[in-house]
């Protein structure tokens, strides 16, 4: 066993951008003054999830969905092994973490879609309540995920949070990925920052892509 590269840079960047966007969207949810920010962060989450689905097909070994299939039946044996002297160790996502990832992706899509509907007054109060419910469920899942990361780190004696920052975990030499994919990560970051800048009115005229009614009205007012 040695220190090997497991998480490529796009996967790590997606993880922390999604976490930051969800935190920002949650904190701004009840503020009318921050409504535009809430909406932009919600759309950003949808874009990030779309990227993750693509990267889950063409990405590196442990980023691909094939490396952590949706298999609820594997979760209980994994959890039970944590109470033994030989807990299961997975170089990539463990079965419990895999289930959490699929749930977070699904809830992100549900929250984003219902948020779009509620913001544009589609579907009435029912979709607005579904949006709040999906967001609350995602918050609960995120808190469970954080707790599970702490427990797993202690049991396996490896810092899983740090691994999602630097990309390295313990494994065998043949299990490492070869490339960090800096270019893909840079493109993802540039697209995200560009999207934010466009909706903040920081890009030159003609390059901005407002996604909120308020942003569009501001642009129209400036042109007028």
C-alpha cells in the first residue's frame, strides 16, 4: 500500500463547487434581497450536475459511474464490516458513499427543476413545497455524508476530506489514475466563473447571459 492518485481534478472541483453552491443557495433561500444569487447558484448546480453525468461516463477510473454502481444491497455488508477488525476498504467510493452520491445528484436535479418552476410560477404551490422538501432532504443527506466521512476516516485511518482536496489515498501502485486532467478542470472553472460574471453584469455587453428576470430587466434598463 502506498499513496496514490485517485481523484482527478475535475471530480474534486465539481465536489467543492457543488458544496459551495448548495451552501450559498441554502443561506440565501429566505432572503428576497439575495433572490437573484439564490437562483443563479441553483442554475449553477444544475450545470455542475450535467457535467458530472458526462464525466461519470468519460472521466477517469474512479470518477466513472461504472466504478461505483448503484447497489443498495452492498451497503449493509459494508456498514457491518466497519464493526469488525477487517473493515472493507475501497480505493474509490465505498458502497455507502456511492449511494449518497446518487441521492445527492438526484436531489440536486429535483431541487433545481422545481426551483426553476417555482421561480417562474409554474405548477403552483405544490412544486414550491416540493422544492423546499428536496432542499431540506439534501441538507439532511449532506450532514449524514459529512458524519460518515468523519467516521470512515477514523476507522480506516485516512483523511477522506483531505483526499478530496489533494486527490491522494492509500492503495496499490496499479490502482492509481495517471492524469489529473488540468485542462478539463480549468474549463469547468472558467465556465462557472463566466456564468456568474455574466449574471453579475461583469462581462462586456453581448456576452452576458442573464438567467433571472431581475438581471434581464437591469440589462434592458441599461440599454435604454
